């Protein structure tokens, strides 16, 4: 067959050449060893934890090496595109510290390797598509949907593999006369890759995360261009990664089955194969077994969840680091105040099988992150969140900023700061009692204690309470109340033999805690009483006395 004639027949308006494009998109001038990687999402509008994992991995690889991180939009499937999805993606990733040096932005392209939307690059793909036809490596297929369904039915009947290959590739070796006749008749066609693979053969490949792989060769004549001239992901990513000079492709391991075809494509196109990093899935425990995080089942898969719950961006970032690099936690313990960007991230530390998402661990990481913040920072971050997600709570805390900052200062600083808050949505339960509008008695006194004894303790405390007391004097008075009412003020003596006592000074403190905060658990009581002030403390204790 005259493949040059066929190429001109299929692409009569393509006049650009490979050399033109190589000149337009030159090799990047970067330091030796600098990586060039990208995020290449589809604009579906759903930004998930997997995007963050991939984005953080590619961002760290590029920026730690002095390279380039860019955003390319793979919008070749118009049916899946959601209006406004890309600005949402860009802002979501930026929120978590992942920014791009070039590519698609909310205001258009930045960089000389664009357009960065695949739907705007059809002319580029057609240059290489025409070249493949000229070389006999691609051909048009005029099969209708009905014909393809018929092929599949026959394959099913014969228990053959599904797909367009071998004897099922009915347009693979059709004559130029048949092809021209179909074109003249206005029949739609797709461009297919002419595979020379054989599933009896294996190829060896080294993935930077998975290690050495042995994969079955591709024998399918996959579609390169759809009938509207728009490329499939497979063809587009090969052309784009070559012309954008991508050195490292970071993507989920669900793409591993396509890798043999992609390697074939790079070879057929004469492109250097980039280094691939296939990331394992994020898993979670479901009972006693593991399963992949699911968009339908798991709200924590969506990035919007973390904003709504009030996880600081640093917390999510650091948690992702812990599941990507096993040595991150040791590094953080050794460098508690260091900028996370100084952590020496390495893809070699990534688990080839994927990572287990542990919500409890995320909360623990977040508590550590928040515990290192100043009271002013906690106030600013929390009130910004509350303005969007809990306006009444925001109004209460912002009515008197100095009062609120005193609340957040409790137990903050020092070598062992308190770790009560893991999410901004925790603040209401932790400190809402400071405000009358949120104060309520949530916990009741244990039934083991006589109400008369509780009343005696509360009245005894009121008789001596003075906010001018320092913390030692304040606690000495509580111990005196304990002794006067048959409760042990000496915890060692109580633990040695509790029988002579009604309880301990810890129980006396608990009586006060429930009356003043409404809860069995609360921040340091001396600090709480100092912030609330004498009148408020007395009012709440008297209200409790009246209710007993």
C-alpha cells in the first residue's frame, strides 16, 4: 500500500512536520538531574485525595531537583467535563501547597509549551498521526458501533479475548480502494495503532516505585484518534509528554495495564520513554479487610471534606507525607519546628503496594500540627474556618478576640503543649462552654457520689474562691475543701488505701469541672476560671447547686 498517499488522503490539511514541532518546543535548559513532571487531570470537578498524593509526589520530585512542575488538562472526553472544574482543582491543590511553574491557570496558559489543554492541541496530534500513517504504523477503521458489538459477541462465543486485534481487526489490511470508497461515502473513521505485539511475549520494565516488572506485550490495535479528530489519552499523553519534555510520569497504578501499549507508542513515535512512577492505591480498613478508598463510600476521599471538617492544610500535607515516606515521622520528631518543605522526600521510600489511610492517625498528626501553632495563629485559622462553616460560633469567638485568644493560649507553648484540637470543628466541643450561648451540662455526676456531698464541696469552694489567687493557692484551697468533706487531698494516701475516704481531690475537681464547663473533660480548670472570671464561675456553680 502507498502509505504516503493514505496519509495525505486522511490528513490533507496537515502541513506541519515533526521538525516544526521539535523546533517550537525545544529541550528545556535545566540543571543536570532536574526532573520535569506534570499533573494531568481530567476536568471532572471531583478533586480527591489521590490527586493530592500524585500532585505532592510530582511536585516534590521536580522542585527538590530544581526542575519544573506543570499542569496539563486532559479534556479529550468532553462528556465528562464539568464547567469550572479546573479552577476548582487549581485552588484545591494550591490550598495544600501544590503549585505549578507553568501550564493551565485560571487566567489562561503560562509557559511556552502550551496549549496545556489537550482539546486545543488537535493540530499537533494530527502531525504525528499523519506520520504514523505514512510509516504504516496506523490505519483508519470505519467500523460502526453495531459492527464492533458484533465482533465482541463473536469473541464471546469463541471465548476469545475482547478487543480489536488479529482476525478481528477487519480494517487493518483493507485496500486503499476500500478506504477511499468509505471516505467518499462520508463514513466516519477512527485512527488505530497497528500493533506488532504478541501476548505470548513478555517485556521487562523498571518502574521507579514498583521496581522491576514483567508485562505482557500489547497486541491490540487501540484507537489513537476518535472520529472527531480528538486523540485518546494514550496517544495524547505520549505526544504531550515528549513535546513538553516530561522526564517523570507520576500516575496511579491503575494505568499499569496500559503501559505496554504506551511503551509501544513511544517506540513507534521515536520518542525517549520517560521514567514512570506508578503509585499504589490508597486503602482503608473495612472490618478486617482492606479496600480502596471510594468516591461513593468514603467522604474522606474528597478534598472538600478536609476543608469542611477544618483540618489545617499543614496537617493534611504532613499526613500524606507520613504515608508516602516511611521516614517522615522520624524526621519530624527530630525536626519539630522545621519547614516541611525541607524534608528530603524520596520516591524510593514509597510503598509499591500503596498506603493505608488511617483517619485516627490523621487526627493525631493534626493535633501535633495545631499544638505547635501560636494562640494567635489558632484564633486566625479557626475563625476563618468558622466564618464559612459555623457562623454563630465565629460570631461568638470574634466578639472579643483577646478573650478568645486567652482560651487558645491554655496549655500552649512549652515542651509538652496540650493536644486537644485536631480539627477546627473540634473547637466547639473543646471550648464552646466559655460562651453562654453554647454552654450546657453535657455530663452528669457519677451515681456513686451522694448529692449532699457534691453540694457541700461546691459550697465549700465558693466560700474560699478568689480569682486573685495564684494557681498553687487556688489548688491548696481545693485540697482543703476535700479534707473538710471526707475526700483525700493526698492522692498517694488515697491510692494506698481508699477505704477511709468518700473519694479523692480528683473527684472534688471533677465536681467543679462539670459545674463550670458542663463536661468531665476540659482544659486546665485554673486557667478556665481565670478567663471566665469570678462572677461567671460563681453563677455556674450556683446554678448547679440549684439543680441538685
